[in-house]
């Protein structure tokens, strides 16, 4: 049992995770008190995924994932983490989905052609997911494959892989949908979104014309990058070993066309982020990921662009 002080601290920490500096502690505390009476069931389903998002989820910056989900809801089943495995997992999934009002978290994209490319038990996930989503309170796409199709939908798309949104549209299922892209998903993005939904019963504020939480995807990565000052002074990396703090744009960095707060949130207990590790951003949270031709921005697109033109370009491609 949490003491009052511990409870308020927990609310404050989750509030920061969800809302950054816009503290909502009192509202959250109220929400969590309601939750204590009837915590929503949270059910995870895996489609065409690589387990990377599940692995990532386990490494939250400030929260232990399992402890966190236990505080804000009832982590009912997860195909890799819950005690219910195999037939027990399938039976519990069936029961939760029949009862309804659950939060359904999907990892991976949904194969449509052939649907048998991914089975859950002995049924195609293409059929199972419709049963799972029909009565769900909300569906949350964890990672880029569920959000936008991701790697299974790239190249020749041998399995007719669909994003969860495209799948629900094809099945004519109307349910509130949230996309939390990333390859893998950022644990804070997923946990913050789940916390917001469970505490308020609503989707978090969305970025205009998208299903993405504004809090995490509202701004271009480039604008918050630690190398931005070097970019504005036209100092670019030519030699990775020598120009360690310079801008990676001319090495193909997709920061100027990718919206995410990852340069300030960082990864692995705030240790670092791709651009700080001397690696250009490959835009894993971008809806076009993985890009058709090249992971990196084409050199011709960025070569000899003066600062003023680049600024225009980044604003228009947001
Ligand atoms: S182009 Fe990439 S490395 Fe350069 S400032 Fe933008 S995000 Fe940072
Ligand atoms: S910096 Fe780019 S590639 Fe790295 S996690 Fe963020 S969006 Fe993905």
C-alpha cells in the first residue's frame, strides 16, 4: 500500500512523463483514485513484429515498465511477459475481448495477403484482431510497424502488411486509435500515452491531422538537437572521427524531416540519442520509415544548401 506522500510523488512523476512541464498532478491524482476502483484491462497483441518494441519498453528512463503498468492499470496479458502463455494467453485474450472496454496495444503490422503470414494460435492475426478491437475502449499502436506498416510493409511488401489504422479501416471497425511510432517505440512515449488514457479516459492531445501524441511528436527533432547550433553556423561533419560535434545533415541526417522529442528525452535512462552518438537520425519515427530508396537523406537534397533555404525547407516539410 502506498503512503499518501508516495502516491503524490508517483502522480507527479507520471504527470511529468505525460505532460512535460505542464503539470497535471491534481487531475491525475483524481484520475488514479478513480482507477483504483476499476483499473482498465490492458492487453498486448503481437502481429508481424521483431520483439524490439517489447524489449525497448522494458528500459524506461524513469519507470520500471511492469511496475508502472501495475500502477496505472491492470496489465492483463502480454504474449511475452505475462504468466498466461500459449493456450492460456489465447483463452484470456478471448475473455478480455468478449467483455470489452479494454486497452488494446498492438505491436507489429497486419499481413493481409496472405493473411496466414502471421498466426495467433491457429487463426490468422488478420481475423483475430477484428475480434480484439471490436469492443476495445481504445487501440494503441506500439512502434512504427503497427503505426505505419514499418519494415514488413517496405520493399516488395511480400505479406500485404497493413498498419493497424489501415487494417481497422479495411475491416470498417471504428475505435479511437493512437499511434506511437518508433523503431523501436520509445518506452516513455508508450507509457506516457497509456498513463494519460487510463487516468483521463481520453486520448492525449493529438498533433494536427495525425493520430500522434502532440507532447512527443509536436516538434521537429532537428530544432531540439544538440548539434543545431553547429548546423546554424554551417559546420557539418565531413570526417566522423574529427568533427564530432558538427551537424550530421550532410551525412544524411533525417532530423529536419522527422518530428520527435528524442534528442531531449534521450534513451536508456537518458544516456544518449542517435545524433549524440555521432550517428545521423534515420527517421525511425517518421511515417515514411523505412524510406523507399535510402535510410539517409539523399546527398543531392542537402548539398550546398545555405542556412536560410534549409530553414525554409525544414519548416515546409514538418
Ligand atoms: S541535421 Fe541532424 S545532426 Fe544536424 S542539427 Fe539537425 S538533427 Fe542535429
Ligand atoms: S534520433 Fe531518429 S533514428 Fe534515432 S530514435 Fe530518434 S527518430 Fe529514431
